[in-house]
């Protein structure tokens, strides 16, 4: 278990992931001078489960700042200068269980509506528990968990004296503008609505894709990351080509809303595996092209195989192991089959229980930093006491080796 710590007084950006000699599990960046978290700041930090950014000067978080932190369970953002934060910022962290937001000057106006609603979902009981409003005055000191989101949007509407003339709200300054599909891509209307966005030097899926588009070609661009809701409005889409993009990652929810998609081309990219849940909305998929990707045959690849087994009508190609060396050129399905043959069920269950009892130094670290919030204590010890001896859970035809 690795822990990487940067506690200087001059760090203004998140260090690149290759800074560390090995992938960190706990990343401690507290007490620095980071002011803005830019989109993609944590690319390459897939292994991180806890991230400490408290006591910086963070005043703005771009929507894609936490992309790639799919295993993150704990995020500490207290003691910063955040006034607002969007729910969209949290989407790339599906495993997030603990979020600390207190001692930030939260402006409880309508832009904070989506975050407040997210924090108030009953299942998110450990997200933002002690964060309080700083503005407006009448809500000052009220916990975000207790604010009525309907009221903050009503309160943001200003009553104006007609004799003074209209007051127009200021347009927010965009941090980054996506390319517009209707101006960037060529649209064909016959025999069906089709958009050709290939070879347009795109780095992300363009905005404004019309709802009635049936076929989109995004091949030969530089889209290395698919984000949640990228295709949410394209409900009529049946054919999607994202080949030759050097794509490395697709968020859960990347294909949300594509209920009628029939053909998907992900060939010739840089995908190592498909994240759990990415394909769940593709009920009518019939063809899936996967060739030309450096598929890594470890446990992360199993989701793809299991999904294909549950959808036998999907014709697929190109699912070949490229690493590790012992599985090179082996079909991914054969790798999974051999994995299941060679690893007894009892042993896999025992290993899973052992993994769940790994010690986590995060609590110790929070105590050292004065973290006062209570968190649920693990129940593994009680569960282990109720389990039968490990030797009884193994198949009898396998020998038992005790290591002391």
C-alpha cells in the first residue's frame, strides 16, 4: 500500500502521475497553494482511493477535474475558498463515500442547486455533512444538507422597479467552449440524418449534436476520453464510430441514453479495459468492433467478457490480449475461462475476504491532521468471526498451505 505526500508551501498544480515511483493509493496534497483544479488534473491516478486537498487556496474546480478517479472513496476539500461546485464534478467518482466540504465560503444561490440536491440524497449520508452557507445573509450558517434547494433558486430572482428599467444578468465567462457539432461536422440528411465529424482534430465529443442524428462518425480525431453524458441527447443514434482516436478511457455513463444504438466501433484506440457499467444502456447493440486496442488481460477485463456473455446477440471482434506477456495473442474470453478453471471458487472467496481486511492508514492520517468527523467503523472483524475456518471453505481436492 503506497502513500504519496506533497506538503510544500509552493505547489500550485497537481503533480503529474509519473512523478511517483509507483502508483499511489493515498495522495496527500494538503497545505499547498493550489488555486484551480483543471480538467484532467488527475489523469493517471486510477489507483488512488483517497485524496487530501484540504488547506489549499482552491476557488474553482473545472467540471472534468476528477476524471479518472474511478476508485476514489474519500475526498477532502475542506478549508479552501470554494463558493460553488457542480454535481457534474462528482460524476467521475462513482465510488465516492466520504466528502469533506466544510470551511468553504459557499454561496447558496441557484448555481449550487445541483450540488445541494446531491448531498441531500439519503444514500449520500457521508457527503458534505458540515458544509454551511456563507451567502446570502439569511442562510448564513445553515448546513447545505438542510437548505431547501427550491427556495435558493426562487431567492435568486431579483424584483426590479419597472421605472428603473430592466436589469440583465451578466453572462458567465466560459472556462472552456466545446466545438459545436452543427458547425464543425458535415451533416447529410438523406437517406437518414448522418454527421461526419471525422478528421476534424477534435479532442472531445462536440456539443450540440441534433437529437435526430442516426449515424455519427467521430473517427480519426484525438478524443482520448469519453465523459459521462457525452451522448445523452442523441436518443435516435444507431451507429457510432469512435475508431482511431487514441482513446484511453470511457467513464461510466459515457453511452447513457443510447438505447437504440446498434453498431459501435471502438477499434484502433488505446483502451486497456472497459470500465464496469459503461455498456449497460446498450440494449439493442448488435455489432461491436474492438480490434487494435492494447487489451490488458487481468481482472479488469472480466466485465467485458461477462457483458458479452449476457448479450449473445452482439457480434464482436478484436478482443485479443496484448499484455501481460504470458497471455499475448490469446483471446480475452479464453483468458477468462482459464482464469476460472485455474482458480478454485473457495480460494477466490477467501482472497476476497482477505482483500477486504487490508489495513487503511487513512484514518490515522486524518487524526494526525486534526480531522474531527466521525466515520462508520468497518465491520470486517465481526464478519470474520462468523465465517467458518478458511480450510473448510476450500475444495477438499486442493491442499492447504499455512504460512506463518
